[in-house]
């Protein structure tokens, strides 16, 4: 069993298909919807946590892709310029998902992208503007 | 039965006599070192230099008297957003010359009231149409060797006929490039929380509603002015680490306040003393000087400052031994006008990740970089060790009895 978060982008024509139902039914994947957004023109984005057998998740992702849904691991959509970070801690003040934490020994920032719930509060909170999240 | 002495049993002058003789005795008992002695040891490579964090640990087992014997210099440091910062720039004269009366650097307004080609760019200055890029960013761009667009206007005079100039400058083309920060390195700072129902954006970061988070600045037991609370060694002329180069303390910082409430160890429990500092930007590095933009607040600059404290006597040894559990600060509600105080906590609690305020557990986060501050304290130690940095006795100590005026509004007559 593995657990992984994905960002799904739905084109207008895939918006009303029961795709998540098939992920559960046909591929035995446990899904957890963490964030969903519908945009003008019937496009939509979804942050999904998928839990299941590795090969089932791979098949499920392939199934989504066949239905023209762009499905990418969350960490590929989060861009953080770590080399410029000064470890000030401002982002940790707003991250309640526990993705951004200060290491209590080194006081350096640690970022576990797979814990992110795309609340996007870190984006304005960072005084050096080092975060970018590609949800849409 | 032993009679308990109370202070009121003494007449006041008796009390002061007693206090002064106890202090004299105390000084006679423990070692006293001079700046010259310590500098000689630094030069010969025999000096023992610890960071303020290391000496706090040492003090768990060693007495102040032992620490004076063992330790010569303690390095302190901080790396936080310090809004009252900026740079003096001399652009050099163009041909034909211009007496610059309105100046922009990459669109950011600079001070135009200093002769023909002198200017001061404040860290927080910005063009309101482009609030995310300000004076601190211009300073950082110049520091990193980038070209910056200089545009200036003038009325034209007999000796400065030119009315307009638009050109590019960089760190090599300008003459003086001096960091001059009127208020840096606050001695202690408040913890910020928000009791309201709305998220607020402040220089202390984003404060979530309903006391969901608390932010704190300063590096606690490593922080410069907390290690010398009475400013016995930090004064006018003190040589310091500033932005990666040697700089100097030149004056008390603005809003210098020495009569704020203190805890039983004599350490202020809120923001108190400050320092004004100066140094050559051409020798500095953006590793220790970083432009910042705080959402819906504005531009600021993270400034790296390190101050060596010579362990001259047992009193100073006791001061530098202070640890996070002994340093307290005030929790203020940034969401309410007047910022009422909600509680008092230690840096040990703040660094543990949660504090308790009004019975509620609140998550904490720093907004100044302890990792960078440690790096500065280490770098300063290296400079001291390799003999490239001498400690300096203040030319003059700061006043000890200052307080602040508020801006009381007065009626202005209509003309």
C-alpha cells in the first residue's frame, strides 16, 4: 500500500464523468478529496490523495489520463526555491498541514511536499516570495 | 529565632553604601580583564571565544567567576527584518552635471535633499504602483552587481545646467555605498498574536484569527543586546559584524528606550534598546542582507548583525550566561488597536513550538532566522580567531535613562 497526492486538472468535457467512482470501484483505490475548485468554462482542479497498491494507483492514473484528465503528483506542482531560503520561519506560521516545519535542532526549514493541502497561505507569507503552486 | 531583615530597616543611604561595598568586594574577588588584554590574546591566537549559546550551556556547570577565567569573548548574532535600514549612495557627477532634485532607482524614490549627487535610499521606500519591489531590493540588486536604472530630474542652475538624466549604475560605477541603519537589533521584541476573527498581515508575518498562531522575532539567548542588557560593552564605536563585513555601532538607535519593564534578572520583557549601525556595503554580501516583502505591509530588509562581547568581569560573564528559559517577552494582540498585552512567555517556551496564553495553547513560529544568526556568530568567531577583527571599547556609552514620546496631535491653525 502506498499513499500519494495528485493534482488533477479536468478539461470541460470530462467535468461530469464519475471518474473518482471508477478509481474506487475498478482499481480499489481509497480516495481523499483535499481540495476542489471549478473554474469558468467548466474546467476544474482537484487535489486527491490516493491510497492503494502501487500498480493499482498506476493503472488508476492511466485511466484518468485516458479520459483527458491531467494527473500529476503534487510535489511536481509545488515549486520552492530552497537555495534562496533564509530559514526565517514565516511560512511555518501559516502551514497547519505540517508540510513546512522548522527543524528544532538546526532551525532550518523542512518541507514535506506530500503533506501539503494546497491552502496556498505560504505563497504570500514568504517574505522572499519563494513558493509557487501550480494547482489550476 | 533569626530576625528577617527588611529593606525598610535600612536608611536609604545605608542601603546604597552596603550595595556599593558588596559590589566592590565582588569585583575584588573575581578577575577583571581589559580590552587591550583580550586583543593581545586575540592577536596571539590564545583567546577563547564562545558563541552566546555555548556560554549559556557552559553556565549550567560553571560560575560567572569561572567563566571570566575561561572565556575571553562571546559572539552574539541576529538575522531579522529591520525596517529602519537604508543606504547612502554617491552617484558621481555626469557631464554636463545635474543637481538631482527628484531621484528614482529602478522606479523607487530616493531622498533628494542631499547636495547634487548624494542620496539615501530607505529599505522600505517603494513606488506605490509596484509595492513588492522597494529600497531593500535596490540595495540587494546593487550588492549583487546588477545594473540599476537611475533617473533624476532638476530645475537646472547656472552651475548644474542639466534638467534630466536617465542612465544605468552598478556597484562599480557609484562612489560611496554605505549601509546606514538608524534602528537595528532591537533588544528583545514582542510576540504577535491575533484575537480577532480576521486574518491579518503584519511585519510579524501572517497572523491567523482566533489565536491560531503566534510569531516571535529575535534569536533569544544568542541575541546581541539581550546578552549585554545594561549596554556596558556596546556603545558608540563598537566594531561589529554587519551584513558580512566589519561595521560599527554609531549611536543609540531611534526609539532607544532603556526604562521599559525588566524581569528579575534585569532583562527587558519587551522591545527596549536599539542601535544605529554603519558599514561599507561594497564589502558586504547578500548572504547576510536580504530584501523582503511582507504581504499587505510592505518592503523590509533582513539584516545580519553580530556583536562580540568581551568577558571583562564576572558581571558580564553572568549576563552572557543567560539562557532562553530566563529571557521573557510580552505577547501582544496585533489585531486590536493599542495592542493589549495578553501574557508573558520565555524564549524556551517559544522555541518549544507552543505557548499558553489565556489558557489557550498557541502554535509558535519564528520570523527571524536562528540558523543564519548562528552562522553569523560562527563567522564572527572565525574573524576573531584569525586576528582580522579587533574588539573595540566604546568611545562613549549610551544613556541609561531614556524613554519615548508619543506623537501627540495638536490643533493646526488654518491659514
